[in-house]
């Protein structure tokens, strides 16, 4: 086995601040010419096919929403040329996916071919505006550390101006894979959920179930939590019961009275591909702690997120066995301290 140390470690997913999950916000378009744009840097080569997005507020949308791919002008704003587009009918709040986005707006038109590093705008607007039309696009709360380079947002309300948040979207390639942007662009289909629970609750443990694609060492974790009372953060082995690492958080583990990302450390332990591990929040008293998770419209959309589709919510009661919800995921992640160099025997078979 050859495991290479990562100096300082690697957090995956990136640690999310509490302002990303508090509340459920939207940006409305409700007048002629208004539109919104998510600016992104393309993460990999390929051909783009569809976009999915979430509406929080909906009053009327007579002629549908047009979603288009546009280049950027010298100011980093959409250049207002709809190189490829698709019209979609919406009739309520919820999660929507376009058909194929092409140069003529049909399934048989030419799709957009992209290269890693390209910067494009994904623009949303009314096909044509009718009086009374109004829809609200779900977004994150403010992300002040994300405004200098993509991903960022421009809104034309009524003129283009930059905003410090990200929309909840998913960009799919024609091979069925998704773009992973990170930086707060997640395919969340509703408000992130707060769950208060304690050691008498059903369930009494809420965890991130996950697998790793290569052999690694894990030396800690982060969880977004409201630790009003004592709890343990526990890393379980593939049997769901053997503890690989743990740290206790007392009710004095944070300063102030709000949710926060808790960082925990333990002696690095080996994690192997092909095994499902669980990173659990485990209350140690009958007084509540708060856990946070988000949901997606389908498990496939977790391919937009670091970790992929196997990183999901897992729960159990009284150590009675784990159950997964494959359309939900806790706000939590790992500290990887070492990673395989890929040369050990059996590595490609995932048996090491």
C-alpha cells in the first residue's frame, strides 16, 4: 500500500458557512426585460445538454421560461446573444429540467461543446412577458467570498448588476454526467432542513453515509450543527458499529447561540473503496441538538456535488441498523490526510 500525505489535509466537500443554509431565498423576475444569470467556469470538456433549476415563488408564467447559454462580454456579463436556448413551461414552485438546449431550441439542434476553463452565462428569462408574470428563482444566501470570479451572479433588474450569491441549478452533459461547480452551487430543491433530535429520538443518530473512490486516510471531519447540548461526532466502519474515530462536543463547544461548522480531529484511519462508512452526529443526552441537511429531486443530482451519488443521509435508532435516504444529504464532510498513489496491487479492482 502506498498512501501519500496531503500536507495540511484536504476538506471534502468544502466547509460551508451557516449563512448558506439559513433561510430560503429567491430572486424574482416580474417585469419585461428582467432576467437572471449564473456565471460559471466549465469544469470539464464535453457537450452540454440540459439545465435544471428550482423555483421558490410562482405567481404567473404565461409563456414559459427561456434558458440560454451565452458568452460573456468584456465586463464579465452575459453578452445578450442566445447561442443555445430552450423554452420550458412552469406551473408551480419546485424543480424543473429543460429539454435539450440547442441552437434552434429543439431536440435536433446543435448543442454547445465546451472545454474545461470556458466561462459562460446560464441565463433565465421569460419567453415573452405578460402583465402579471412573476417567478422567483431559489438561491443561496450571501456568499461574500465568491464575488470575484465564477461562479457568481448577474441580475438584470432592470440593468445588469452583480450579486453575491449562487442559484440552485444543475448542468448536465449529453453523456449523462453533471458539472460539479462547488462554491455553493448545489441542486437543492427546497429550503435546507433543520432537524432537532436527542438520544431518546427516533432516529437518535443522523449521519453522512459515503464511499471513497480510492484508498485514503481520514483524520477528521466537519459537521454543520447547532450544538446546544452534548453530542459525539463518530466515524463508523463499514459494519456500521465499529468506531474508527470520534470526538465529543459539549454544549460549550461554540461561542454564541447559532449554528456553526464544528471541526473534529482524530488519529488518521484508512478508508477503502467499496465500503460504506458513516459520519454520525450522536446526541449523548435527552436534550436536543440541531442537524442540517438538504434534499434533491432525484439521487442522480448528487452527481453535481462533491462525493457523488453515494454520499447520502443515513439514520438509525438505538444502534438498531442504518437506513439511507438517497435524496437527502447532511451538511458534513471529511478531512483527508493521505491519498493512494494508485500503484498498489489490486487498486483498480477496489480490493485494497
